[in-house]
C-alpha cells in the first residue's frame, strides 16, 4: 500500500535533531512518505557568528513545485519560515494548491538561541498563515508572542490562550505546556471544547527537536486519516517515548530518539480530559 504523502516546509537543522531533519525522521517512523521545502539552513558559523542562511524565494518555489509535480501531497506541515517574504510565499503556494490538511508549527526561537522567525514577521504569520491552518501547535513562548506578549503561568492561562488563538483562524489550536512545572500538559481547542492531554514529565535535558517532532507526528497522523484528537493523543505518546530515550552525544542539548516507540515497543499512556 502506498503511504500517504506529507510535505514539510521548514528550516534545515544541521545537527539533525530539529527542523526538516526531525520532521523527515518522524514521518518515516510513522510510515508517511516525506518531502521537503527548505526555507533556510540553520548552522553555527563560529567565524562569522551568522547561523541562519536564508534561501531565495525562487529556491523555495522550485522545491514546492517539484514535490507537487513529482509526487503530490496529502498534507503540508510548516516549521521555520524566518521572514515575511517566506510566509507570504508559502501562504500563496498553499492557496494555489488548495491543500486541505495544513499543520502549522509557529516556530520562533531554537533551543540554541537561533532566531528562527524575525520579529517583523510575526504579524504576517498571524494574518497570512494561521488562517490557513487545520491546527497550530505553539509552545508557551510562541503562544505568548502571538497574543501580544501575554504572560502564561498555568493551565488556566493555556486554556484561555488556546481560545483566543482560535480567533486568528486555525480550526484547532494546541498550546503545549511543556514549560510548566509538574506533568507535561497540553491544551487543545476546537472552537467548542477544550481537551487536556497529560503525560508524565521526563527528567532529561535531551529534548532538542521535541517540538518539531511532536508537530511532525501530528501531521503524519492527520494525513493517515486520524481525527485531530486522535492524532494529538498518538503523537504525544510518540514524542514522550522519544524524549524518554533521548541521547547525550556532546555537552550540547541532546536529540530525542525518533525510533524509540518502534524499537522499544513502548507507547506512553496519556491522560485525556474534556473540560
Ligand atoms: O526546534 C525548533 C527548530 C526548528 N527548525 C529549525 C531549528 C530549530 C531549532 O534549532 O534549527 C531549523
């Protein structure tokens, strides 16, 4: 059977734990055919201090039309988009394609402090791209910035953030509460009902790329035909297992283990509550 097709439009993270690399590893684990449009290359350059190498609009458009013509796609996931120009280009390409399943991870800052979205591009993200999304998956700092700098301190704040972000136009909002203390609690809002997904907190520093991986797993499960609620549930379990088996390779923050669920045969129990 042919696997469903999923295109990620994101940045290349040279270290292999996040960005395009995390997306494609996750798609493969979940038996989805992965394709990519690279919007920028993130790689540390100790000589110049410059670590984001933006791609041209021509390169972005050429990758998109190659994937579309060579294979076609059942869904699109977006990650690092970097600039107003890229956001406008991606929004235009998505509208021309009329793709129905669009998973937007509003990536802003990397764990190693790379600036993955310019400050002046936040408005374009809100007005041009979020309205096209089936689901958006902000973490707490991203949700806060999208809400004009609102302070988020607890699960009640996350619930209100999810409700308010829904007004920007996505069909579903998942606010990830990984930065709170205690269990890892995420809040999903579908325009009517709030649902809480809770996993145990894993005590580790090896979480590089966890956000990309979670969002990529949601995208993969959505193109496989799962409902959004089920996709979030399966993906939270997938990423929790990947975090649990993450690696320390160097003194820098280590990657999650994308193959963990398959190789260890473990799925994490996730508690789901409708509130
Ligand atoms: O984890 C967020 C992220 C997304 N995309 C790219 C990155 C990172 C973090 O470093 O490099 C390309």
